[in-house]
C-alpha cells in the first residue's frame, strides 16, 4: 500500500501518457515511483559518482538547474536520506538554496551511460553540503547519453568569479546550445515536487530561434515525468555545459509541448512531439572542474 501522496503518476503525467497512447506501458513502470530505499545498489551507484545535476528554486523564486561536482563519495545515500557533500557555488543561481523546498537531482555516469534520478525535499543545508529526504529514486535507460570521461576533480576549485546575467540569449549562447549533444532539463509540479532529467542527441538536435529554443522529444521510457510536469506547470530550467572549457549556461523560463500531426523535415522525434522553451533569465559562468573527454 502506498503511504505517500507523491507516489504514483500525477495528473499531468497521466494526461501525456494517454495522448501518446502508452498508458498500459507506463502503468507497468509505476511501482518505480513508490517510496524508495536507497540502501544497496542505488547507494553504491550514487556513492561512486563525481557529477550530478540539481534543480530547485533560487532566491529569485525561479526554477534553475545547476551542476554539482565532487570527489567519489560526495553523494552518500541510506534509507530515504541523500547527503550531498557540496552545494551550488557562489555565482550559481542556486547558491544559498533555501531549506524546505522540493528539489530534483540526477546523478549520471557518462562513461557507462547510466543515470539515477532522485526527487525529494531539502531538509538541511550548509555552505558546502545538502541533505535531502527522498520521495522517489529510480534509474533511467542509457538512451542518448554521449559517452565521455570527466576530468578528475578533487573539490570545488577552478570556479571563475565572473558571472554574467541577462534576460536574452546571446549569439554565443545560441552557438553553445546548437553544438550541444547533452543538456539537462528541470521541471516542477505544483504539489508533487521537482525533477531533473538528462536530454541527449546528435549535435544540432537543439535549435535556437531568437530567445527561444526547441528540441524534438525523442522516444523514452513512456513515463513522461518531465512532459507531465510541464502539462501542469510551464516553469522550466535548462543547463548547458561546454565540456571543453567548462563554460556553464543556466536558463530559466517556461516550456510547452507541441504535438505535430505532420512531421516536417529535420524532425527526428519519431514521436511528433516538440518542446519549445522561452528564455526569461540566463546566467553564464565558467567552472574548470566541468571538463570531459569524449569517447
């Protein structure tokens, strides 16, 4: 018997699943959303990671998605508690993250193409640590994860002080976005929490038009956690990283899903779905710990 109202699919996820015609397939996966026990395999996977992505609301009230980098063991999980041995750095839009809010985290191993999503409530925090009471934790398939090897990082050093903020995308932003093979998407539901997810595809799969971005929704696990959240709340956050020089582009805005009856050329969805994001705020900085070699 479920003991937490956050387990199971919410109305946005059910709506998208129904429109996509995958209700029965998704129902088989619903037990993955039951209250988790992070002991065992999940704990070992998280404990071996050196990179994760966190979504939450900054001091400006906006939804943002931020990188977390640390040595092996900086993520420590037991039962329903996740301890994070770092926190968003000075200049990051989630620096000084407020305790009590819902957050979503995805830990990813690029080299083995594995990832685990962890959603819950931020119960405590310090200058260089976070603690999360976990409501959901589950793995995702390896689809669209570009293999890369992160450059070793023993701590949070290498962060430049210079931070740029704006409400508009620059030509440089659009260049980073359209070259990307990986980005991260943060979404939220009004009552059911926050989620971080990975998105990947060939270079150029994200398009930029003025202050808007769009990308094809590629086939996935049919749970539609992100698109389901967007059906209930359009708030969204994107994170792009240039893995050659550590440039970080964080975007906050709104997103919606288009369902296409006739798919135009260069639409790789195989699904007839596109997600369009409108930028309302952008933060640019550089973190030399966020570098990787592909292959």
